[in-house]
């Protein structure tokens, strides 16, 4: 299991992250008025060497919704959300959170923005050598929050994910589903406005997956969080999503409500949501109407 915690974002020296420094400068605004507390990616392009991952990716996430991003493995779903927290910079295009253009933020303002965003990594990414309580508390300690307040908020977060009695235990003592729930607790302990879930039900059995789905819905309903969920699991997407967007060939192929996606006539989207192994080549090249 990885020892990288969810609230301590990777260093810019990490070889998996774009190494270009953030150049402080004037923060540009979108041309059109944007609702407050909103995430907007506009015509984002991203290459890694000769591999083009995002090619004109555009998506708006509005206040209070749960946006689910679906798509085939390796198509850039995780790459897209890493732009939201400034772990990657676009080669072209714009990324806004709360009307602030993320790649142009000075480092201190970027760190402040990251406090508004909870990030649940695919495999929880807990520190094996730390207790569950210390894993959840890490970001608060980095912010130098008072220890009594940390203890209160850690317990509150663990109770929200139905794990009130695990604070003194260690990750190796928990099941995979419980570790995922601890990852969610760590993401919400800082009381973020937004929460990003990277494949939250991967590797879980159907019953445990349903528990995680219910927790994600609870975060949205009880805490009012705006969420983005990356998943291959269409049952989960239909359960938690307000809207669903499919990433295909580096851009959004189709975006709509759960019912719109469930009943779409787009052949590429239908192949994915139905799990069909083949698609007629004429259909494969067709652009959505």
C-alpha cells in the first residue's frame, strides 16, 4: 500500500507531475459570468511526450452537484482532475476553481485553494506506520490547528463514515472497504467545498461498493459538497451522479443527466455503458449529434 496521504499533495519534483513552475501573474477570469463555487475546464490539452491525453477537454461542474466522469482505462480521467488541484498544468486551455485560474495562482494561493478541495485517492493512500487517527489528522496538523480541535474533527469525520471506533487502529488492521472510508474521512476533515473521488469503488465487492456509494451521497446531501467522481462502475455512476460525462479521445464525448446518459443513442457511449466488447467501425468514428 502506498504511504502517500491524500491531503499531502505530491511534490512538484515528482516525475509523474508536470515540472513547470507556477509563474505568478494576473489571474484571468472567464469571459462569461461563472456561478460561484464552480469548477470549469475550458479546452484543456495535455500531452506526455508524444502521447496526447487531453485534446480539447471542456467541462463545467456547478455548485452542489455530483459530476461523474466515465471512460476507458488510460483515457485521462485522473489527469483531468489533477489539473483542478494544480498537480498538472495544461499545455493549452484554462482551469478555473471559484473563478480563479489555477495554473496562474502564486504558490501560497494555490495551497490555500487546495484546502478547499478534498481528494480521495484510488487506493486510499494511507500511511501504514500511522494510526488511523493520525492519518486523518495529518492535514490539520500541517495547518497547525489546535490539538483539541484536531481530536474533535477527526472523530467527527470518522463518525460520518461510520467508523467511530478505529482511531487507534492501523491501516493493516482494516479491510479494503474500511480503508476507503478512512480515505474519505481524511478528505472531509478539512471541511472542503469540493471533493474529488478517484475510482472510489475499484477493487471492492458489490456490497462494500454500495456502502461507499451511500457515503458519497451522504457527503453531498448532508455537507453540501460539490463532487467529481471518476469511475468505471456504471451502477455506481447511476446511483451517485447528478450528471455524467464520458471522456473519449481526449475530450468530453457526451454529458447529461443520469437518464440522458442511460438512454443515449450515442453508439460510443452505449458501448461503454453496456460493456460491449466490439463496436462497428462506422459507429466508432461517428461524432455525437
